[in-house]
């Protein structure tokens, strides 16, 4: 009788201990994998995650809750670093714009004017290829409060880098150099929109796309008229 009660007690004790062990195991595991971050590390983590989510869902479709959940933190942590979704988005956009501008200006290493056009086209194609999420964010409409993050603003900034190249080319060919800013907008816009198309299809290869872009731009410049006229009836 006593032995029976003892066996039962031992069995209950064993089962209870096993249950406690199983319930305690996840807590120990979660604690083991948790990584403490410095403020700077956490900020960079939130920027990386925000960049990914903004590229996937766009600004309106992204929530602070999702960003916090993916980062494994509470919402107040996101607000503490960026003041909210808009602040995080602004930093992401500013970083991407600076990265692209740096790639374009860094690629313009000199040489013949046609080679400079190739370098500019390749720089944008390289950015699209290596920073796809960033490009997706830049080509989407930005919040009204972040007008500097718009695609039009980005195109304008890059066109400024190309403007000097065209100005010199115009002077050497006897064209009005004052038209260079307008033509630089045309050229960069053409490359940017082609890059947006290529982002979806990925064909043909990057080098071939760049070659065709330069082919159209360069031979268009070669055959330009000094004082172009419309051939149709409309003049205004």
C-alpha cells in the first residue's frame, strides 16, 4: 500500500518536474538568442527593416507595428529613434538618394563625352541592380511632407551632375550651352524610366541596356539641329 502510494507520488513528481522543465525550456532558449544592441546598432537595424518593408508595401501600407515586430522591439523604441513612420521613411529616402548620387558622381571619372554618358547610365543600372529595394522606394510617390524624397527631385539632382558634361559638349559643337540643363533632364529621365522598366523584366542584360541607352542619347546628340523646328502644324 505504502509502496503503491510512493510509486504514485514519485510518478506525479516526475511528471510535474517534466512539465516544469518543458515550460521553462522556451524561456531559457529565448533568453539565449536575445541580443542586446547599442543605440546605434538598433537604429541601423530599424533602418534596414524599414527599408525592406517600405519597398514591399509602400509608405501607406507600412505600419510602425510591423517594423517593431520584425525588429523584436516595442513600438516606443521606433518612436524613440525616429519619431514615427514618417521620420523613419525620411531617413531611408535621404540615404538612398545620397547613395545613388554618390554612385553617379563617382562613376564620372572623365574621358570622352560618350564614355561619360556610358558611366552615368551604368551607375544608375548598377544602383538598380544592387539596391533594388532602395530604387523601389524612390520611384514611389512620397508623402506630401517629404517632397524632397520624390522621384522628380531625385532626377533633378542627378541631372545637375550631367549638366556640366552637356554644357561642354554643346559649346564644342556650337550649340547654346544655356539649353544644357533642359537636355540633361531629358537624358537622365530617359535612363531612369528605362531603369524602372528593366527592374521588372531584367532583360536584356545590364551592359546591353546601357549600350542601347547611350546609342540613342549619343546619336541623338550627334544629329541635333541648332535651331530645331516642329514639322507639324502646331507651333505652340
